[in-house]
């Protein structure tokens, strides 16, 4: 039997959780290099024989294929019945070697499947254990369904979720324990990192179904007693619901529904749970031991979090005791750390801007010199100009004078502020001519559509550029444009001007921000009672957008510095997939070197001939957006890594100046193996270009005056922590293991809004009743910081303290910003590649 190789495994994890709950891994893989790729599943269950697990898997595969390929159901059944379920041996036992190698800096397993095994051992030790015993929120932890990778860990959720009632609606919440195996420098053993969070559920309004973003639901599903008679387990499986499914259901077009929806309907039907076609996936369904809960999320615009967003201090201690008790039975022991006392260097190596308008105005003057900075609003909202101007005043203070469109401030700063209609920047694009696809073979239609979109987008960019030339008499390099755009435009991704707006303004040597708004929310602003635009609920969003424009224009958050700050970043974007976003580009990969010296930000990019191009930050935005840099995306892995390493070796100065350079582990380790937790990892000797046994093109030692700090930013795998005898509820700072000398763990601290409410919210148990029961909280996690190379001129704790300080050193930031300056600016340049 043949099937579309690109067919998604939609719903397979659900069927496996229902009929073969021993399966935890699923994917397409080859048994050996060059061999044919096949559907591969991995099951671990000491209580069952290999034959028992094989039979369950075959039944599950038969059910799934019968659902997603109904026209081949008879052929599938015959194939399984006569033993043709796989070529060769259908089921084999794969031993996993437990050996670890140690190079003096980092442990590395001989078999990387050991990470998966350790994650599963720890997760299985927690499965079925009772959480919150003797409280209203008591329940057992259940495992998530099969997944394609366990790199980011295995999740366990409490069943059943807790119910929260309010006047207009009902919601639910539960804890999520994510268990992931990790290796860390200076440890001879592998560990498991456990991150605890809160997941919220409730009824979803169809207006919150986006055209190009699926909504997900968690389905708590017991293994079927007939299909998996010896299991008795419950799995929490994930399924998607889309706007298209909802639209088709409302019109009775069930033949067009997605594979996820067909699988869900089959399982619910066989479980005897009744449902309404029109609201399936949008409304919670509870019946017996089966429960379907649509997830809430701020990314979709959901405003209510029934269980808050974090875990208070009393529960953290309870969870720690819970983990100690149950993980110790599987051979795990808690990693204990000590908090580093708050002692910084006598003199700050880097002085950052204070949160004062005067400091920001000084930074703007330093960036633009005697030239006026230009700040333009491309306006769509009736009150946009007033809100925009008030946001400028909130950020920079009251100007001394306003003559025409020039705002003059007391510090000598002049800012040219212009308001113009948004015009084509905020208008839906024309549809492509589908008649040109008629009669074209199906397998070639996507090429025709891509070509038509490309032509349409080119014409749209030219129209936008011409509009800028007509509307603004002259715009200097580095001008800043804020575009107001109706958020409804995002509903049709193929005709959404969002990306074209950024691309056009970048081509015009400017930097852009887009402020999405809801016209219905603006109706109240047109009333006579609206007198003060600054009372608008999104006025802070305009302030942040203006700050982000300053950042994009190259305004530095550093006031004074005794050393150079630098960063390496690799932009690596995958190609187009799924529904096409207007203006979206294909795959893109290019390295970046970025530095801040004497308060000025500069960037080095790789040209088409691999020559370094040194430029300002806004110029880097333009070069990347227009494709005037090397694109290594489609090069072979070894060639890609070698050329990136050669560029970084060439771009990074060798002048001996005291420099601290930041990298992020998951971003850089493919290109530079020395940052990978493996046999290549070593302290105080970083080799660049040593790929495939080749000699390194550059080696960096402590004598070079360059310290390199590696940050690991993987939020899902970041371990949560608890500090004994804490009176704050949340303790921030720097931690390390007693015997570690180069590896530290850093908590950035709470965002300001949470700091204000942390006094009580973090100390009161959520099991107690009262108004503060579900206040927004945060269960803080730790980020690993490793000093890979320590310059002879630097102190270890000074470097880590500086790293933590730079995590909070940004012109514009939010609570998700964890990377230090200027590494964070390298990450943001990835947006220009879109």
C-alpha cells in the first residue's frame, strides 16, 4: 500500500493513547543510512511482552489509517491480517547503551536514545501519582500522548482539571509537569529538568479561531479495555481544531474535515460521548473518564486565565516534596544549589540607561547626532495621531517647542514627527487570479500560485514605495515608521500586508513597527466623552512600539562601558509551509556578529562572496530584508557549519581589547560544535571551523582578551526552583552547584507588573478561597549560564553578574526577553529575514 509521504500524523497519537498507550515516540526514520524511511514507533513497557505491544500497535495503526484513508480501509485490514504489516521483522528490541563519556568538561552518552529513556523513566515514576492530596484540587498525573521527539521532554497533567465558575462563564485549570533529560557542563551524570506550569481551559468563541493558527484541545482518554486490556492507563492527547473545520461543520460539509477532527469524532463515538458538530473542539465535553478541554492562550487573544499563570510559594514546596518522594524511587536525587551573595564589582563594567526620559534623549542624540530623528505615523485610526503624540511625550517628556512638525527638547534633541494616512500599508492585497491555475496539473499548481503571489507582492511593494515618495517629501536613512493596521487583515494571511510593510520600509532605509488594533474597540473613542487619548487602554502599547522603533534604529541602552559587548547569532528560518503569508520568503540562513562599543551598536554580516560587511543596525535590517547577504540555507550541513565558523572567526576582532561575547546554545551549537554538550565541549579553548576533522580556522584562548558566555534559553526545559525559608515568595538571583566553577544558574526576576502583586499572591496557596486565589503568579525557572572561555582579565562572578545585568538591559523589552544585550538584538534581526 502506498500513501502520501507528506501526510501528517494527524490524530495518530490520539489513537495510540486509546489503543496502544505503551507507545511514546513516533516518527519517520530509516533503520540505517540509505535505507527506506518508514513509520517508526517506540514503546517501553516492562509489564508487557514485545508480542503484546506489537499487536496493540497494529490494531491502532489499522484504526488510524482506516480513519484518515477510508478509501483504503479494506486493503489495510487485509495487509495486517495476513502479516504484511512491515517489511522484514515487524517488531524488534533495540538495546540502549547507558555508557557516558567524560572529557573533563561535559558528560556525553554513547547512545543519544539514553536521553529519551531517562525522560520516560522519570515521567513514568510520576505517572498515576496523587497530586494536591486532601485538597479540592486533588488528582492523578497522567502522561501526554506519543510525540515525534522527547527532546523538549514529556508532559504530565493532573486529571481531572479544577473547575472555576464565574458569572458569565466556566473555566478549568490544571498543573503541567514537563520532564526532560538534560546534560550540563561540569556534571558527570545526566539529569532531568522539571518545569511546572499552569494550563487553562474553557469555552472558545468562534471569533477566536484564526485563519492560519489552529486552536488545540487536551483530551483525557483512558485506554480502551478491549484494545489494550492490560493497560488501565489514561493519556492526555493533543488534537487541533481549525477555523476551516468550524466553517465546514456549520454547513454540513463533513467530507472536508481534517484528519484530527475525524479521529476525534471516531474516539468520542466509540466512547459513547455525545457532541454537537457545530461546537466540537470549542466547547468542553465531560463524560465518565473522558474529558475534552479546549485550551486558553493569550496568543489567541483570550483574556481570562481561570487558574492564573503560575504557582504560589506554598505549592512550590509541596511539589518539591512530591518530586523528591516519587523520583527517588526511580533513582533520582535532588540537585542542590547555593545562592551567590549579592556582591558585584566595585565599579560597574557597563552602565545602562536609567528609566528616565533624560537618559533616553541623550541616547537618541548620541545615535542621530545633529540630524533630526524622524518618527512617522502611518495612521488608520481616527484617534491614532493623538495617542501617538501622547506616547512620545510619555517616553521623552514634554518638548520645549513644536514648530510645524519639529519637536525640540531641552537636551538639544530635535525630533521630526509626521502623521500621514497609512494608505496601501493597511489595505488588504488583491487576490491572485485563480483562473490561471485552471487546467494545470495538480502537482504543478502550487508553483503557479507561488509565481502569481510573487508578482502580486512585487507590485504591492512598488505601490507602497511610491506612496511613501508621494506622501513624505524626504525621509532620511534610519527613519522610524509606526503603521496602524486593522487586526482583521491577519484573518486572510495570503492577502495580509503585514510582512510587505516591514519589507518596504526596510528597502526605504527605515525601520518599522506595526500596531494592530480592533476597530470595534475604537467605537467608544469616537464618543463625545473621549477627551484624553492617553486614557486609551493600549497607550502603553504605543509607548512600547516607539521604544522598539528606537531600538531598531540602533539606539543603545548602554551609557558607559569599560569593555566591548558582542554576540554571535545565526539566523535560521525554515522554508514556506502551510498557508502562505503574503511576502513570506523561503528558507534563510546567515550568521551575524553584533557588538556595542562606546555606546554604539554595529553589525557585521556575511556578503554573497563570504566577505564581511560592517554596518549600522538599521542598515543591517535593510541588507537582510533585501537579501543582500549570503544565504546558506540550502548548503550541505558540513559546508554550512564551516562557512559560518570561518565568518565568525573573521568578523570577531583580534585587537586584544577586553570583550565579553554572548551566544545562545541552541542557536549556535550546530554551526560551532564547541558549544554543544558533547565531546567537542571544552573550557578555555574554543575551536572554530573544526568540522569533519578539519583543522580549526581560529582558536580562542584566555590570552586573547575575549570571554565567551553561553546562555541556554529553552523555556520548556528550564528547571523550576524553590528557595527554603524565602520570605519574598519569589527569590531571584544567581545560583550554582557547590562544586561547579564555570556553570551558573540565573533567574532574571519578576516582570514589574508581577513584582507589584507578588507581595501577597505568591505567598497564598491557590487552594485557599478568596479574591487573591487566582492572581497572576509566576513559578520562576532558571537559565543555565556557562563561561566557556574566561579571559585572563576577567573575574568569573563578574562575568555572570554582567550577564544577568545585560538580561535586563534593553531599550524595549517584555517579560519573555531573557537573552542579554546585544545577543537579544541579534535574535530580533531574524525578523528582517522574513
